[in-house]
C-alpha cells in the first residue's frame, strides 16, 4: 500500500495522469527532501565548503528590495526549496537589482535536475538541447530554471569542437562549478530570497560596485568556448554602463573572427537582444570599435560607410532606443527592415539600370538582400515577410493621385510603412514635405483628403484588347502604336 502510494507520487509523470502531478509547492511541502526515488543522481549536493568558498553578502550591504522580485521568481524558489532543493535567483536579475535596475526577467539556478523541476511545477516544460532548462509558467511570466552546470571537461553529455567551442553542455555540478561556468563576475551572484543573502564566488559584488565587467577565468579560453561572450561583453557594458575590464577587452579584437562559426540562429538572438536593449546606438558604436560588426552584419559595414546610410541606420536605432526606454515595444521586423534598407536601395538601383521595371526591380532587390543576409543572420521567415511588406509599400507613398493613397491607408501595415517613410525623410533620402503630406492626409477628413490629391499624371491603364492572333507572315504594322 505504502509502496503503491509512493509510486503514485514519485513516478515520472509520463506514466501518470495529469491530475496526479505534484501540483505546487503547497503539495510539495510534505515531501521528503528528495522526491525522486529511482533516477540516478546527476547533481552534486552542495557541501558546507561550497558555501564557505563564497563571500556571503547580507541585506545590510546589498540592500536588495524584496518587493522588486516578481511573484513567479519568488514562488519558484519557494517551491524548489520546499521540495528540499537549493534554489537561487541568479544572473542578470541579481546584477540588475544591485545596479538599482528593474530586472526584465528572472532566472533561477538549482540542484534539482530538469526532470525534478518539471515534476514539481505543474505548468512547466523542459526546453533546449545545448542547455536543457525548464520554463516554469505563472500567467504571463516565464521563469527559466537551470540546473547547476558542471565542467564540460567532466565526462557526460557535453560536446566541444576542435576550436574549443562548446556545442552541447548538459553536465550537472555544484553551485561552485556553476559559478565558474558563468561569463562575467557580475553575472555569477546567487541570491536566496528566503534569507536575503547573496553568495558571491568571484568578487562580482565588488566589480559591480566598481562599475567593471570582468570575465571569469582566462578570457581567451572563455571566448573560444563561446564566441558570443564577446558580443555579450559589448552589449552588457553598453546597457549597464559598466567598463569592460582591460584583460577582458584585450583578446576581443583578435578573436572576433570566431563569430563566423557561431550558428546564425544564436547570432540572430543575440543581435536582437542588442538592438532591443534600449542602448542600440552605444552597442553598435562599440561593436564597430571592436571590429565585431564585420562578421555580423556584413551589409551594415557598407551601409555605415555611406553618409546617407549611416544617418538612416542611426536614426532608426535612436528611434528604437527611445521607444524601448519609454516602455513601448519595438518591432524586430521594422528594425531589420531599416538596417538593410540602404542595401535594398542599392540593389534596386542596379536592377533598374538593367532595365527592369521599378516594381519588379524592387522585389528582386528585396529577395536578393534577404537571401544574402539570411546566411549570416538567420532572420526568421516571420520577420522577413513583414520586412518585405514595409519595403514593398515604399513606392506607393510617392503616388499621391487618384484612389491610390486611400488604398494605401487601409493596408494592414500602413503604420509601419508610414513610420519607415518618415525615417527616410528625416535622413534626407526623401523631401520632408512627402512625410508631412502623409501625416496630414491620414488625419484629415474626406473632403480635405480629396482636395489634397495631386493631379493624376500617371499613364492611364489601358484596357486589354482582344488581339487577333498574329498569323505567321502577317505584318504587325496594323497593331496600334501605343501597345508597342
Ligand atoms: P540580460 O539582462 O540581457 O538578460 P543576462 O546576463 O541575464 O542579461 P541571459 O542571456 O538572460 O543574460 O543569461 C542569464 C545568465 O546566464 C547570465 O547572467 C550568465 O550568468 C549566464 N550566461 C548567459 N550566457 C552565457 C554565456 N554565453 N556564457 C556563460 N554564461 C552565460
Ligand atoms: Mg536575463
């Protein structure tokens, strides 16, 4: 009977019904400290010496306000701790709290394996291959829970390329192992809300106080393991106003080429974070200083070197930064459409000089730019479709006669197309008067709109005639000249 009951509680949920899952930390409260009976332990229990090797920073010193934690973060730590596991808030959230910033999300580190975490929280799922993690869902909030990582040099589920890049990494370890695997000292702080202590294994607290971003371990090795850390250094320093430590900075210029080997989807994610950080201008300038932009956005190299292109991109980034910093959302499709616009313009021009009609030439240019860029930066299809719509709408803004402007106003992406047009005007590519005309036209009543229309000078569309099939040998001279 007892055996049966234990089986019912602890068997993996795949072999049980949904209803028998451990529902929440409330029901885990009465469980023994290790709720998994038969699975092999893959994590190491932290010992006293683990904790002893950390500096313990107490509330008096760190002054983190508990009220700034999200309820999801709180409940996740509580649920894990009540089930007998260790759990801490880690990474960017602790760093941001210490810098008096509101964290944008919360990550938790624990000694529970992904399966164990998954069993504790009913609304959770295991994700990822390179790093297996658990997403715990609380309404709109997603809390990312990762198991303490061990060294990839230990045997286990890890894989490293010849250049030292880690491509799979599922070896679990202790909190000490986990801390050493993190990138910067400021990102390796472990905050336990239950006793309000921060565990600091790499002097991250002092670095944050001193405004320094410092790599843990030997920077060259850490960049070789994961070249994306170079981008993270630039992005985090721009976003947080931290100075990159000289030793952390020095290898970047000579190791920048390693980014070529990073899978495009990861580069895309990182670039998106960079552009949507609210500090895109500083980040792009820093990338250029470090020559990191060459491999990332090859077309951006060209664009930034033309005065008009640079002005346009900088205006677009400034616009995005302003939106993010004032709490508005920014659309990645719009952003990538701006970054690549001058490349599209150049390709469009060249197709037109090859005598392709303007609209087909624009579509050829758009496809060409997307195809070339996609190789480097895996811009997802769901973004490229919108980018093409925004670009494709642009020639229509120059048509201000007849029914055409009314049609354009009803386009589902009109607003994005119009904002894009305004940037083109502000950058000097088009006269300001065109943007102003659309601003007025969109807001005016129908009488004023009609009065605003320009004279229709475009050639009238010809009606299709029923042509007689030309018989071989017959002269074509009888065809009306207008159709030739
Ligand atoms: P952000 O505020 O932009 O989210 P973050 O530091 O929280 O910054 P995440 O990508 O959310 O960035 O990562 C969470 C934590 O995971 C980091 O703080 C760091 O401890 C660790 N981490 C992330 N990426 C790496 C990496 N490439 N190498 C080592 N540790 C990493
Ligand atoms: Mg984060």
